[in-house]
C-alpha cells in the first residue's frame, strides 16, 4: 500500500465523518473529483461529463465540461480538502455547461486539522442556452479559527439558462471568509446566489453577491443568512442591476447577532437602468427573538439548546 492510497483512504474516512457516503466518490456511475492539497487522488467521468486537470503551484487547475443536450442523472461530487494543518491550496476551476443540459454539483471542502490553512478558489462558469446548473458548496473546518477561505466566482448565463450557487459553512470555525460572486445574465435566464454562514468567537465574514440582469426577462436573487456569535463580525454586500426591460431582481439579507461584541452590517446596492425593470431589497439585522427563545425553553430545552435550534432553523 503506497502513500497515495493511504492519502485517498484518509480522505474517504474524513468524508464519511462529515456525513458523506463513500459510494458518492467511489462509484463509477457517479462523476467525481477528489483533491487533497495539490494532488488529484481520484477522478471519474461519466457519459456527458468530462473533467480535465493539471497541477499548478500550490494547487490544481480544473476544467469541467458538460456536453450539449446532456442530463447528468446523479449529482457530481467534488472534494477539495487539506489534510495537513498548514499550507495553501489554490483551485482554479472552469465549468462549461452545454446548451440544453442539466447538472448538479455537490462540493465538499474540508480542513479538519487546520491551524493555518489558506484556501483560494477561483471559478469561471458558463451556463449555455436553456441549460441548468446547481452548485452546492459545503465547508467543514477545524475549531482553530486558522482557516482563510477566498471563493471567487465569475459566471455568465446564456439565454434561458438557470444557475443556483449555494455556499454553506456552519461546522467548525469560519476563521476568515471573503466570498466574491458575480453573475451576468442574458434574456430569460435566472439565478439564485445563497450563502449560509455561522461565525463564532473572532471569525470574520465578508460576502459580496452581484447580479447583472442584462437581457430582457432575466431574473436573479442574492440571498444570505448569517449568524454571528461571540466577537465575530460580518459584512454583506448584495448588488443587483436591472439593465434590460422586464428584468426582476431581489436582494435578501438576514443576519442574527448573538453576543455582546458581535457586529453585523448589510449594504444592498440596487440599480435600475431600464424603465421596465424592477429590483427590490430586504435586509434584517437583529438578535434572537426573545419570545421564540422563551417558547422553546418552556418546552424543556435549555437556553443554549434553544439558541442552537433557532440558529439551525435559519441555516438549514
């Protein structure tokens, strides 16, 4: 048994500890890619899906292609991890989704031993005409607070295309997180950007979600759900531009603060550059609802259990 095999088995065990099914990354019927630091440990293409990669300094460059008129029946599983406690991982990923195709990606990024880990993700996404792509990215961090995560996505959706991007980080310490998502859209396309993050202790969270509705009847929503505890702080910028007739956009930001020193801020930036466009926003920042807390405690939960229940309800 060589080191390469041992490394892959350790990744599989870590994946199972966070609730994953090993068959998702072992089955030859499911598209998958497994990376630890700068090493590709496993790759599996399926009909209609092609993954290419090359090693770069401190990471991997990945190109994912979905053929035209293809439906990928099972979610494609991507694992981007760092088993060491220190280091830098750079993932450059390009996604090309062919016209009239449909695909779902489930990405797990885990850093279970992190003391000083920097994870840089730079993605380019092109969703073809009448194609659909969803991308769920879930992070699992150690409790050290020494994880620095910088996801950046630049996406374009052709006419009639659909894109769902969801980022979730509620296990372990966030550390430092700086999300930057930017989507431009053609006619009759739709997008949804969703971030769910729980900050603890001195965690720092910055989120920018920007949507540019450039084609008639395009629609998009930038949504965030943030919980800040301890002395953590969060800043959310939701940006939507209605640049064509009959476009519809919305910014939706909810932040809950629990802790004397936690700080939350939200800045919706909306603009309409066509008289037939409509863009709206909703932002709410507040503490955990006292009445909800008392109701749960009256049903037998402790205060901490009730708080956890409310937080999980917001971030589920």
